């Protein structure tokens, strides 16, 4: 009789759970819905903490607190489950630091810098480019095939995002301080997906632990940047604290599920689900902040759903 280690059995069961077609779709939608909800909660948080649209340092400080707390909570969850959050080697730590710096720290630094100099609708469309960068990077780094289905899926997904966020200022002038920083942030997000795949499959680090360290390190980078630029949170309310903890929970759920899915499935098949984020963000903003609802949002959801179907369809 061959005896199997209990931890190995649990890891196998977890991996199989995150590779079953129905659960992959369910977990991916939950992760994207979580991140979509972040848009209205960020708007509510900025209002409660009295952070103005042009206060980049305050935004970075706000984001740094959010991601640092999310990282600490994720590491606590990891320790409760596995009784071990130690990093085995300096090389492992180097990869985790790179992951946290690129995927959270520098990514959101560029995002907030760009967002401060760009309209929200244009930012949503540019931010969605990370989805398609990641699909193409998967072809380069992991030898995944760039099929006609993936190309069609990308086209449908991008069309859905444009329809959901279209406005006349999309074709206004372009600047490096605005659109340039946003494009860099999308590249950071895409390379973050590549790094987490390497960390979990090559370095064999648990996806939840990697997420915890990545969020914590990235949170520290954002906190340092916000404080260096003179950021402060001059107003703190009970509602603001509640909103902050909602954002922390969103980060924990979204990043843990997404990184776990990336570690167990072809990157391109998971990346296309990111096209749902701006759509969910628009819909939840209508519900939570009273923004106007447009019929084109329905068309957008249909197009994004078609894009996801094309990328994930079986031969």
C-alpha cells in the first residue's frame, strides 16, 4: 500500500477544484466581480477620506493601506491553514519581492498617476489592455497557442469594454502623464500574471502565500511613495473605515482566487475574464453611487461573455 502525505492530498484536491470547468468559471466571475466592486467603493472611500481627484499622494496612501492590510490578512489565513509562512530561500524572496513590486506597488503607482491626468472612461478602456497583454505574454513565456478563438475572444472582449465606457473624450489628446502611465500600469498587471505563474509552478510557492507577500510588499511600496510625496488622510470617519475594510476584503478574495486560478490553468483562459472588471465596475457604480444606467451596458456584457466563450471553448 502506498501512503500519501495529507498535505499532498489536500494540494491535489485544491488543484482539481481550481481546474474543473464549472468551478473555474464561478471563481473567475467572483474574482472579477470583487474587483469590479472596488471601483464604486474607491469612489466612496475617496469621498469619506476627503481625497481630491488631483491628490495623487493621498490616493497612493489610501491604496497602500488597503493592500498592506489585505496582505497581512492573507498571510494570517495562510498561517492558520498551513502553520507556515516562512520563505525557504533568498531566491524565493527575490521572486516574491518582484511580484509585489510589479503587480501591486509599481502597478498601482502608475495607475493612480495616470488616473489623476485622464478621464475615468478612458482609464477603464486603457486599463483593460492588461487582459490582452497577458494573453500574448502567455504565448511568449509559456508557449500557449495563439488561436483564432483567442483572437476573436480578445476582439469581442475589447469591443464590449469600449461600448460600456465610450464617451467623446476618448479621442481627446493623449499625454504620457495620463495615458502613458496607464499603459505602463497595464503592462505591470500583465507581467504580474506571468510572475505569479512562475512563482507557483517553478518556485513551487503556495498561491495564497504568494498573494499575501505580494500584497504586503506592494502595500509597503505604495505607503512609502504616498508618504514621500506628502500624502495625508486628514479626515477619518466610521463610514470611511467600513469602506476601507470592504476594499481589503475585495482585495483578499479577488487576488487569492485569481492567483490560484492562474497557477492551475492556462494563463490565456483565465486572463480573458479580466474583461468583466470594467463592466462589473460600471454596473456596481450605478447601484452603489447612483450613476446613470445605459442600455449599452447590456450589449457590453453580451460581447464580453462571447469573448470569454471563444477563448475557453473546446475544439
